[in-house]
């Protein structure tokens, strides 16, 4: 069994918390799957925002620049020809590009296990009884995170999100709260601290455990 720091909410008392070896103790011999899952996450979040105009969309160019023959110059039918300045763009982005990538559920889960295992090896994983910010105040969330020593790139894993949790951390750009089944490789690898509640840990083990 792998272990993690176990902290009662709002206290400094620590006890080793047992982590499922099938989830937090996976041997990572190659980072290829992690890379694939990481890039898939980024690709699926990418939007096709770039768009250019083809020669048919550029305004103007209706008049032929000069007559077809007799000038000694190359023939052109429009000033919006792609090789002219101010002309259209050939093979540019249209805004309809699809950047999504597919990764099987089995591969995603294995990659998530690997990411959590690496985080556990680096002592980034902590288990707490609950993320208790029932007041919904940002100051209380900061106070709790400071007691846990988490003040940089914090990933909080809970079984169920509450409006109070989200309101208390909405102004903390270094904190992200996710439900157990929505942990992904990107968040796990970029987090400096991963804080998991008791209920969240149970749900993670059920989702990523050996039976899965």
C-alpha cells in the first residue's frame, strides 16, 4: 500500500493514510501514455478560433486589373488573387477545424493511475477528512489551505461539490475543485498539491481500482 499525509481538517495532526496500490502505486516504466492523455486533453479543449478569407471572400477585385493581352505583363483576372498583396489566403484556417482526439476509457483510466502514482511518489498527495468551508468565504478557504501547506497549484478532490466550496475558491486562481470521477492527467500532473477528502478517496478507489 502507498501512503499519503493524512490531515484532519483545520489541524496539523498527521497520520499515514493508506492509498490503494492499484491506483496510487502503479509502476510507470514509460511516459508515452501520459503524454498521449495530456495532449488529448489539450486538443479536446482547443477551439478553432482562427479564420482567414479566401479570394472569394475578400472585398473588391471585381474589375480586371488590365486587359488580357498586349501589355507584356502576366494575365490576371482579379487583384484579390492569392499571390497579390491584399489577396485571399490559400489553404488557411476556416474556423471549422476539428482538433479533437480520441482515447479509450481504459487508456484514460490507466493514464490517470500513472499520474496519481507519480504524484504520490513525489509526496504531493494529502488526505483530509473533509474540505470544510461551509461558510462559503474565501478567507476560510485560504486559512484551511494554509494550514495544509497548500498555497500553489492545488487540486482538491471531493466526492460531491457544494455551492459553498465553489464560492469559497472561485477567486483563488491556484485552486481547482473536481469531483472524483473527473480527475484527469492534465490537472494531476500540473498540481503542486493534491488534496483528497475521505469520501473522495473512496470514490477514486471505486472508479480506478483494480476491478476497473
